[in-house]
C-alpha cells in the first residue's frame, strides 16, 4: 500500500514552486531548495500561486490562507537527499554548475532516489533511456555533462514543462503567476514501485479539496503519461517559440514570435515533430501545430532564455543545439532551425566579449 504522504524535494524556487504547491495540496511534505533570502521569505510567508480557473476564468489564490500547505525552504548545504522519497529538478541547467548546487546534485545522484526533471532542457539520464537517442557528441550542449553522467537512467524521468508561470516581481520570489494553465505530463519511470508512488502523488494532488471549501481548484494537474516519449512534445514548442524571441533590439514575446509568420513557424514546428517521430514518438505523444499556436497566443512575455540573453547572460540552456544535432544526425535539415542555433551562438559570444 502506498504511503499517505511522501517527502518531496524540489530544486528551484521559481518554476519549481508550481509543482511543489500542487503536490502539497495532495497532503505531501515538500521542501524547496533555494537561496538564503528566498528561503527566509518562503518560510516566513509561505508560497503564493496566482492563477485563473480553467473554465470560468475566476481568479484563484493558493496560499497558507486558502489551503493546508506543508511547504518549507532550505539552502542547498542543509539537504540530505536520502531523507526524501522523490526529487524534482526545476532549475536552469547552467545553474547546476554553481558549487553548492553541484555538490547537492552529486549527493542526489549517489542517493539513488527517484528524480523527475521538469526543466526545458532534456537531461542526459533521460535521453539515455530512449533507445538510439543519446550520443556522446550531445554532451557539448550541456554545461555540466560530467554531473549528469553521475545519474542513473533507471531512476530518472522527465516531465513536459507545459505550464507557463512567471514571478510577478523579482522581489516576490515566493509568488508565482500562472500564465498558461497546462499540465505537467510526466513520463513513467522504468521501475514499477517508483511509478506506483508517482501515480499516488498525482492522484492525491489532483483530488485535493477545493480551496477554502469553495468551487475553486488550481488548473494545473500532475499527470503520469503512458509513453516515455511524451516530454518530447515540448521540443517543437521550444524551437518555434522560446528560442526565436531574439529580435535585434529586444526580446519579442512568444506570442509575437509564433504568429508574425505562421508559415515559417509551422515549418520549424513540423520539422522538429518529424525528429520526434524518428526518435520513436507516436503521433498521440505530440501536439498539433494549430493547438500550440492557439496556446502560444496566451504567452505574452518573452521566453526565459531570450530574457537572459538580452540581459548579457553567457550561459543559457542549449536545447536548441540538442535538437539541431539530433536533426542533423537523422538527416532532417531545416535552415530556419540552423539560423536559430547560429543566432543563439552569436549572442552568447557577444555576451562573453568574443564577438561584435
């Protein structure tokens, strides 16, 4: 019989807060790993998730005042991964190069505890689970490839990070506003016991009581997908939207990027879908372009990678390069996607002072 409550560790106090609160609504004990200032604020005031009901559009606030939430925060040096039943990675991949985060990640890998990544960047332990996908030359797209080599694919899975959420203000690190209320669709583990636990966490989170007894439930659900290829559905979205928000003077919104030339967007999207099918994804694992285009119109902010590049970041997630290398290896050529990769390369070089 599954436990009534599991202990869940979440790395990343921004996007990870959404998963954490959803799991906490199911009665699970969630610990957030974040910086000291973020931990102090979260422990003092608790989390705040601002959303709208999916059908009615009614504003919803999930907080300590509206729900029973067992969510606490600690700094990386305080964490013993063996004390947790499930670990969730929700940080940007370059952030794992920080010494304290790297040390914690290595402790997580050594613990053998089950890990879910809800990052945009598909990490090597998950890609190694997909037959014929991982090749060693892909390691160059990662900032800490040796770190990811320490994780066992047997206890590692990935979720399609479809919900979109942003902090309403930089100082409000314990607040998150849901801008696109999609669901976390988690690929199954390879281990049956881990999947039993995952299904219990998802069922209990999704059946959580109404907020304050009212007819209000957060629109984001936790879903265990049937296929291990389900997270690949995000790849065409990243290539078509997130990595193309790079105008000359400032980042464009995802909505503007996708809709300004729908023909070009559809060509990029469908070429990446062709890659996903070549890797083993079935049509039902993927999202049609028209459905994505409709959802993208709600994304009225630039992507995080575009914002970072225009703020002079020198290290950003390079899922664009992973996709491009896999497409090239499968003989799927798209000049538009090659231009995207080159544009990101150029901006990174300029930010490093290596180009003009």
